[in-house]
């Protein structure tokens, strides 16, 4: 067991060293700067609509996430019966891997439930999780995605960042007002 550990550690050190050598082999500072600007993704900021996610550069993750997601029928039944009672406020970052994973699922569920999209407000934040008018402060949003479920103007519950069970099970628990607490509720 100790020999395996030493071999793994040695392999990691060699890999880290070779990465450092590759960076130091860059011919100029301009080449590094060009590579950095090429890798930076643009992101949505402020209010947006679904059609914005269906366009490049977001469509590659939105469309595949939407198409490949099949929510469980048992939980969809509960969602269909209850979700129309709620207004939903979605905070997400198009740069955020959790948002890229969960937001297409939300839209798929809303489509399957025939949700009235006039009751959905979608807001994109920057990598600091801020908007130009700082509306995220009013909703106490610190992580994304945050999906807030409101009834009669009051927040009932929220989904934050990742599912505790499955996405559709968490949403079914929220809209049916079962005992659900997002992973950060006690912080």
C-alpha cells in the first residue's frame, strides 16, 4: 500500500513539473495573454429569456442538457399538480457548471408541467454572483443556481446549487411543501 502511495505521489509530481515546463516554454507574454482571452467565455448578465440560452455560446450545454434529461414520472406528477401555484425566480450563471447542469432540467420540467412562463423571472449573475442593479442582494443569493419558489408574494422555499436527491424529487418536495431544506439553509 505504501509503495502505491509513493508511486502515485511521484506521478503527480512529474505531471505538475511537466505542466510548469509547458507554461515556461511560451515564447512571449503576448502569446499567454492571447490564450487567456481566447479561453474566457462571455456570460449573460441581468434579466434574460430562454431564447438567450438557446443561442451560441450557451446552446451547446443547454440543448444537450435539456434533451438528455428525463425526469421520473412519479415526481413529475407531483410537480404538475402543484407548480402552477408558484412564481419562480431563477438566478444562474452561464459560466457556472452547476447552472449548466441544473437550468436545462428546470426548463424541461416547466415545459412538461405546462408552466406559465410569465410567472418565471430569470436573472443571470457574473462570476462574483452579482448583477448591475444588485437584485441578488434583495433575494440573498450567494450561490448559483438558486431557484426561488414564491406563493402570494412570499418565498416558500428555494433550491440552491445542487440536488439533495434528484433535481425533480427536490422540486417535487418544494412545490408540495414537504419538508425540504437546501444544503445551505442552516448557514
